[in-house]
C-alpha cells in the first residue's frame, strides 16, 4: 500500500468498528455469568494462601494485570509464567493457594501441562477461557466464560476482543471480592503509598495544617485592626476568633472584610466579633485531607479551622497546602 493510499484510509471508521466489537464483547459477558463465578469468589475468599494467576502470550499480559488488580484490592496475588512453572517456578505454588489460569482456547500446552501437577498438589483451579468445553475449563473447579463471538481483528486472528473481555471479567472478579471483603479506602492506600493516589488517601489534616505560632487566632472582643494584622502576618486569608476558654466561636475571613467595608464607613471602632462569621466551618485533625478538600469545595471556601475535642483551634488548613502536597 503506497503513501497516497494510506493518506486516504478511513482510520477513524476502522477504530469505531474495533470499539464497537469490543464493547459488544464486554456487554455479552453479563449473560455468561453463572454459579461458577460465585464459586470462584468463594474459593478465593476461603483461600488461606494467595491467588496465583497464570497465562501465556497475550493472555499472560492480561493475567499479569489481573494479578496486580487483585493484589491492590485486598486479594493477595501474583503472576507465574506457565513456561517457567514447568522449569522450577511451580515451587512458588502451594496447596494453600488458588490458581487462576487464563487461556482463550483453553488448550494452551504450557498450561494444560500443569494440570496433573496442580491436581496432585491439591491447589484449587479456576479457569478463564473462551471455550467452556476446553481441557482447561473441564478440569477447573470453577470456569469463567470469557468467550467472544469474534475478534476485532479483521482476520479474526489477533487477540483483541478476547483479551478485552478477559480483562473486564478479571476486573469484575476483583471488584466482587473487594466488596465482599468490605475493603476500605484506607486499606487501598496502604498498597498505594506512592504518587498522588497515596497522598490523597493517606494524608490527614494534621499532616498539613498550620499549628503553633503559625495558627491565626485572636480573642473575642479584639479590635478589628488586630484581626487584620493577624490575617496579614499568618497569610492564610482568615483568623480564628476564640472565647475566654480558647474555644472557637467564629472566623473572620477576607470575604468578611469585604462585606464589612461595604457596610461600615469607619472600621476603627469595630470589634472582630461584631463582623465575623459566627461558628465557621471546622474539622478534626484526624480527618483525611481529601475529605477536607470536599468540604472546601462544597462551601466555596479556601481555608478551614482545625479543632480538638473541646472545640479549641489547634490548626488551620488552606487550599494552597493541599495543592502543594498533591492531594488535589
């Protein structure tokens, strides 16, 4: 095919055909779910060891992803290459493990060669194939049907729709197990400590808040001038206002200052508690920083007072801190 022909080729039409075929392949999985899916989940939930995921070729690439997804969502799992398993890596599998084997044909030599050994070992086998009558499917305690009508490849040869279906079914398995375990965001964060994901899930307000001398705070009855100086010196756009017991009774913000300028010609005689926002939004130090972001967004504010159990301000959190930390 020459360059001129390439230039006029309907690339987007081809892409749309592929996407349509793969979407239909994934949609068709719903009707294929059976009691075997429940059995697979029960086998894994009862497993005292780990889920050993295996697959060859393109199915192997999907198997690696399925293992990674399981491991990150509360189901300990790892990938074993079936070819290497026959040459020593089978020692990584124990009778306490569950084996999840992926093969579109269900006849992959490197995997079927392992069947007698797995049977002898006593490790339960879950298969994911495109052929329920295949060797692998027949020897499994639970079979997950990932069969597709045809590949998106126009030659119906390259694994395309079949690998997409297997990937989606693997995700469905992982999520069903996650929900059954009651897996939490905090537990998820423990296996994702790096990058922005870990920061969003692990950082707490107390890790980011301004405290001690950096906390903006004035006493009730203070001249408005003192509150303005406190806001300027601490640079957070607001100050806490406390009573005689050091309890938070309100906040005075940049927005309050603008409203005060609109309503009062002379600011010199004003006290801060006359023009503050009474009460004000407040959060505990142990709250996840990501939750604080939502409170700020919902209330269209850029800072929050952090209080202890006695409602005494112990810190201040600003949107800028959340940006710098990578929480947002």
